[in-house]
C-alpha cells in the first residue's frame, strides 16, 4: 500500500513538472515575437545610400538616414534631438570605420512643420555634410506619389533592434514589407498626409534604432531604388506586433517642396 502510494505521488510530481515545462500558446508567441524582425543581411556594395548617424566617427549608430545629395542626408526629426556629429555612409556595420565613409555633420535642418505633438507629423530633418560623399544618392519619390501604389512591395533598411528586447544588429539589415492605402491605415491609427503606412506583420518591421532610415521601392523602369519613406514610429511603440499595428513612415513625396530648394542649391547636383 505504501509502495503504491509512493509511486502515485512520484507520477503526479513528474506530470506536474512536465506540464510546467511545456510552453503555452501565449509563451510561444511571446518567444517568437522576440526573434529577429524578419530581416536579412544587406550584401556588400548594396544600399550604399544608407547612412548611420553617430556621435563619433567610429561610434555606434543610433539612427538611420539616406544620402539624397552628395552633401545631404534625409532623416527623422526625432534623431535631431540626439547628438548627431557624424554620418557613416555606405558601411555595412553598426560601428567602426573599416568600410564606407565617415563624414562630419556640418548643419541640421528640421522640417518647419514637424511636431511631436501630432504623432510626428512632417517628421523630416536634412543634415548637411562637411564634405561631399563619393556614394551615389538615392532617388527621391516624385511629388505626385506616382512611384508606388497601395499593395506595393517596399523595403526598410537599418541596424535597429532585432527584437523588442533585443540588441542592435551589428550588420545592416533589410526587411520586405507591404504599403497600405491611407484608407486601410486610417482604420487602425490616426494619420495625416505627411505619413505613409506599411502593413504590420508578426516579427517583421522597423524597430528602435531604425528611426530615420530608408523605406524604398524598386523602380519599374530601371530597377533603381526610390526613397518613398523615412522610418518614423510604430503604433503603441511596439515592433512586429501584427496586422493591427502598422509601421509608420514619413511620406517623402510630401516633403519635396521643402527638400528640393535645399539640395538644389548645392553645386554637387
């Protein structure tokens, strides 16, 4: 009798241990969401218009940007509040100076309509470089928004967190996303005409550290990348949380009237 009772107690304990060690659906989903946000490493000599913003020449990148003229970088106004001193252009690495160009930032110009009080409306900043870059600038989206339509494939690029509780990526990553129509986006979040939405996908998308970086589409005529968005914000500040949480970008077409006179005054066009 005692032997049978002891065996029953041991069996019950083992069953409880097995149950405790078996992950629930909720815990599995939580683990999956903390994995890499669907990115892949960018090939050498690709996307060389991508810029990492730093406080020192070989320091760690804290924001992204895009080379839009030999001496101008387009980024987010949120990044302008940080200590931007250097632009690392054409590098695959989040820090160091083994590749690409590291150029001092000479001036910072925020979009005059930027407001952090209206969910980052007109979230654009132009940086002027101390010397011109030798890399080819990315093509800007046309002011008429004719370069893409809702449902178009787009690519976000950056060194940002590889999960909500993850670390910055050591290598430049890109992730493929889908552009939402304004109508679809308005059902999920409040936007204005300066914003562009991409579809939220579990474990895919831009995250902290990607702010200011490029969202590009591929030209149907020549395959060249076209800059259509600047990484701005995520609904509820989350990353890769699924279809009810779109990724928010600043719509480059709406800033052309501000960008063009500034970069057009350069003798390097």
